[in-house]
C-alpha cells in the first residue's frame, strides 16, 4: 500500500493547494501565485542543501529533455488549474480532473508500453459518461466553457507529469524533480510579476508562500507513489479528490453538492475501480 498512500497524500496536498489558490485568485493573477510558489520552492531546496549537502539526491540527470518536458508541463498545469478554479467550483473542476487516470493509462500504454486490456478502455468510456452526467447540466446552464477547457488541458498536462515521474523512477532522490521545474517557472514568471505586482499584505504573502510548501510536498508524494506502483494500480486512488473537493466547496466556499454531481462521481468511481480490476487481471 506504500504507493497508494503516497498518492492519496499527494492528492490531498494538491487539494489544499487548489483551495488556497482559489481563495487568492480574486486578488492575484496566475503568474503572481506561481512566482511565489516557485520562489519558495527554490529557496527551500537550496536552503536545505546548504545545511545538509546532497539532501534530496543529485541535481544532474541523464534525461535532461524529459526533465524539460516535465517542467514545462508542470508550469502549464499550474497556470491552467489556477484559472480552472477561478472560473469553476472545485468539485466541477475535479470532475473533469477525474479523466486523468484514463489519460495516464493511455499515455503509459503508448509510451511506456505497459499493457492495458480492452475491458479497461470500456470502463474509461463509462467514466467519461459519469463526468458528462455531472458537468453536463452546468454546461447547459451557462457554465464557463473557458473553465472547462482549462480543466481539460490542465488534466492532460498533469497526466504528462505523472507519466514522466513513472519514466524517471530509476533516478534516485527528489531534488531534481522539485528544483528544475521551479527554476523554469521562476524564470518565466519573474519578468511578468516585476511589471505588475506590488508587495502583498503580510497575510496574503504568507498564503502565497504556503503554496510553495504544499506544491513541493505534493510533488514528492506523487513522485514516490509512481515509483512504488504502476499507474494502473494507482488509478482508483486518484478519486479521493471527490469527497475532498466537495468538502472544500461546502465548508470554504458555501457551495453544497448537487445531486447530479454526486451521481456522476459515483459513476466515475465505479468505472475506475472496475478498470483497475480489469488491468490487474
């Protein structure tokens, strides 16, 4: 259970990150939030390695292009999900995110050549039906199409990141997984933020900085999960995000769950569990 436990921990930490970002999204842009996130990450990893040289493993890699693709995908995922939760309730955004396990299965099948039986793809179709059951009424009622598009694109970039985590599982340590995406993100965000951002209040500065700690811890947890277990084994545990997102929406943003949302979530979870069983057989 080590892999699933790490995965659920990572999903929980990302849920806290998304909730915190949603509360900040009315006052700050995505670039503002990412600048502070990556600045804290770079500062933390360099400070830890200054005190404990070599902590987190080496920074050099034999797969620089994979790390570059991972860094670009992580940066894109951060921007896209920031806009997703600015435009959509958390539960609706996460209903679209529920397609991530099936995207991961597809990418690992095509790229890593891990077998996925036909029955698993059939359950993927059922899961997509559950997503549409949940978000369809909101789309028909005028939900933000831009928010839905951002959620789909963010889910794809997330799937790419975790698939690369699986591909890089033979590289020891986590320092390179945190530092290089943070350096790239900081390099992109700094010029934009320097032109538009004034110093935030102390409370907002603390909240923006907390995002960096949450992102770093979540990154390490997810990387550890995909080193200990296959994507097919971990897929069902991605759905811990459903009760998490409903809880955040209800208690933090006063948005109680809708019946169709809960029903769609049940369909997706059942489909994911049956897919995982098919893959294991």
